[in-house]
C-alpha cells in the first residue's frame, strides 16, 4: 500500500474512533472503560500518522503538509 493511502486509511480509522467515542458519550450510561480504550487507540493512530508525516518531511524537506 502506498504511504499516502496508508495515511488516509489511518485518518479514516481515527475519524471512526471519534464517532464511536461520541456515540458512547451520548449514551445514558457511558462506559468509561470503553471510552478510555477508544481514546487510547485514537491516540495510537494519531501518533502513527505523525511518525509517518515526520519521516516524509525528513526524507523530503520540500514536502508540505
């Protein structure tokens, strides 16, 4: 999978996790364990995106975000 497609896939997963977090928060009795797990996964994906972007920037100093 080309790097840009991988980043887009990660962004899609990140957005879906945000949707799941919001759904859980709007339930009558949100499960804090579920919310915590989703937030950790969302952060892990964000960090992956940032690492990839950082590697791209280091390999191509003229790359724009």
